[in-house]
């Protein structure tokens, strides 16, 4: 059973890294509407939380800074799930909780599968962007 868990973790880590490189590349090419010179992309960054003392680890994050400032002016969080089955509403709720907890400005959910109708509706209501990567 431990081997299956290690394989699942490795699969998830590889997908997160793939999304990280995709996002970083798109920012450098100017294909994402953030200032590449004032933005940094992070993989598995831990953020302090106002709700939990352990903080929250985010799969991929984009921090954008105002000119001359060391403070984050815009925080984008990206959740990555390399699943064989469709993402359900619970996954979107959980991600939305992270967005609120960290007071992020925007959230995107990337998957290799699809989204159930309830998940799509919840994401729309919460202004979470959805992306399917094949």
C-alpha cells in the first residue's frame, strides 16, 4: 500500500511541477496578465494562515508586487489535481477555503481530468478559474 501512496504522491508532484513551469513560461512570454518583472512564481510555498498555526502549502502561487514594494499586492493561488475521475464540488469548496484563509486575490484549479457540474457551478460562483491540462 505504501508503494501506491508513493506513486500517487510522485504523480501529483510531477503534475504540480508541470503546471509551475507552464505558468512561469506563460508569465515570461507575457501570456498571463501580470507584470513578469514584478511577479514571482512559487512551487509548494507555505503561507502563514490567519486560521491555522501550521500555515497552508499552496501547489503553485503567483506573487505580484507593486513597483518599489516588498509587499505582495496581488496573490494568485493555483490548485493542481492529477486525477483519473472528475473533480467534485468538495475539492472546489476546499480550495475556496484556502483562497479565503490566505486572503488571496484569485484562484485557479488545474486538473488532468474534468469537473463535475456541481464543481463548475461552485467555481463560477466563487470566481475560481478552471483549467484542464491533457
